[in-house]
C-alpha cells in the first residue's frame, strides 16, 4: 500500500475545495489562466553555452607517504614515455635489535624484499626487469617530496639480481612478489654495529632505504610496450626479510614497511615532442580546440571556461551538469589506457592555470564505462557563481587518485565534430 505525507493529503483536500467552489463558474476562471500571462513561472533547458578548453602541464604532484607507490615505465604513442620509481625506507620494530649473542656464529641465508602489488597500468605482455639500488641520501626532514623529487642512490650496484616482474597472460591478476636481493645487503644488515640497530632513527641513518625502478621497455612497432606497477606500502604483505642462521638455528627478522615508512615516487615524461599531449598543451584556448587531456600522476590537468553562463538570470538553478565525452580511439592498443575513475572540478584562479584553492573540491564526476563520459554535477557551483559567492574565472579538472595512478583520458573539445562538451542547465525564471 502506498503511503502519502500529510502535506500531500492537505494539497488534495485544498484542490477538492477549490474544485467545489468553482464548479458553477466558467472553466476558464480556474487553473493557470487565473494568473495574468506575464506572471507565470517558467522552466527552461539550455545547453548551448560556449565552452573553452586548455590542457595544462603542471610542475609536480605530491607523492609523499601516499597509499600507493609506483614503479615501471611504458611508451604511450599519444602521451610520450612515462617513467616512475619508488624511494622507500624499511624500518626496525622496537629498539636494541640483535640477531644473536655472538656475531661469529651468524651466517646469511638470504634477504628478500616482498611487495604487495595492487595495480598495473599498461600491457601485461612485457616482463619488466627490475633495478633496485640502495639509497645513499637521507630523506628530507621537511617532507617536501613531490613527483619531481629524487634522492641519490648507489646506481652502480643493482641489488635485484636480474629479477623480472612478469604477469604476462594473467591480465587482472595481482599478488605479492618476493625479490631475493643481493647478499651484500643482507651481510650489511646482519653484521651491523649494535649502535646502528639501537633504534629506528639509528637504523634509517645507517640504511637509508631502497630505490625501486624497472629497466626501460623496448619500443615496439605495433603495440605500446611496458607498464607501471603499484604496490601498497601499508600492507602486511610489504616488508624486507633477513633470513639467517645463528649457529645451527634457522631464523629470520622482518623489517616492516608500513604507514610510518618514509616513501615517495618520482614520475617523469619524455619523448612527447609532436605527440597529442604536446599539441594540446601548446595549442590555443578557444572554441575550436579539438581535444582536452587529463592524466593522473603525470602532471596534466584541464582548464574549462564557460563565460556565457553569466548571462543567465534565473530564480533557481534546478539542475546543472557538465558533460565531457571520451574519444575511444585513444584508449591505446587492447584498451590498455583506462581513464581516471573520477574527475575533480575546482574553481580556477585568475591565471586560468591552477585551482583557486586546491583544498576545495567543488564537484566530482565518475567515469561511466557504458556511455564513455563524465557527468559532473554543477548545480550548487553555478548557483554560487551567479550569486557572486564564487569566482567566475572558469574551472580546473584534476584526475582523482592524482598521485597514485597514471590513468589518462582524451576528451572531446569544443571543436570536436561529435564529442564536444556541453553544460546542461535546467532553471526556473520569474516574471519581470
């Protein structure tokens, strides 16, 4: 049985009384014609706003102590060669760590780095050889670590022993990987001076951490090679394990990698000259722009300007939606380049090159895999702009999960023949 609110019942009762009172009069005396024609409240739909787009290359994105760390590299025929590497610092638990009472009775078995892989961006067909180096420069104390940051490492001595990350033939499968590192690192830790194991601060000054990257993917002729892996540094499956013997007893010690571990990843792009990303970044800001691009992690955002929306004079914005359509031809071979799962909309500053406030997300739109589009709600944002409580300088679109993925998307621009963006507005106007 349907339930109706008291307000609904009251409206029905009121309508019945009005019907009774007007039953003996002309029908034209009831309904909308009671009001003068120039006092009607009118609803409107509008989607013909002029929209400007400009793809922006920014300097960096913060990657310090994020929930994912990235390493790997791949070739993107539209966005260039993308490279990522992680710097991370295992820790000690507790204080005054000892591996045995008599160092002379200790012997190394192995040292193994375990990483909990949680994501991949690229093509699985290419096993990627690792390079793992010991960091020789201390992590900065001010935590100002961004995607352009790097630390010195001993790049002359690869600890990875030729390990290859290989998920070929297992698309969508992720698991932890165990990498046996060179014994030289194991001996360094096993025979460390007790003062270097007295506390975590002493240990991380002695062993500053690991730099994890992959060798460059070989550029193919038919499909873009390589990929970038993501691992969870907070997972119980991410750690460094020292396997050893104390006399005849087999032992191990786990150096945890966790949320407290110092870490960041470096990201860079090269070989982009002449590619789509280079063309749109260096193109004009006008109504003829064919494409707009966004890329998480790799420093590409999008300016969207809609100056004509200021001409609206509504009483109420009932609904406003920014619709952005994806050009599927740029998904890459085997649709390997997934779009960002979300786009965040910020109000732009007066330079049209960055958000007015990075801490204030005005709206969020999710990627719709069925329709290949983002629909970003803008009702409240537009209402505030028209009231003058928000700037009307336009908007900056930033990919969700900006520092922890490399997902990218090519959107139809205002000059695209079939995929141009539009602002859909339903509004109510009052009589003048």
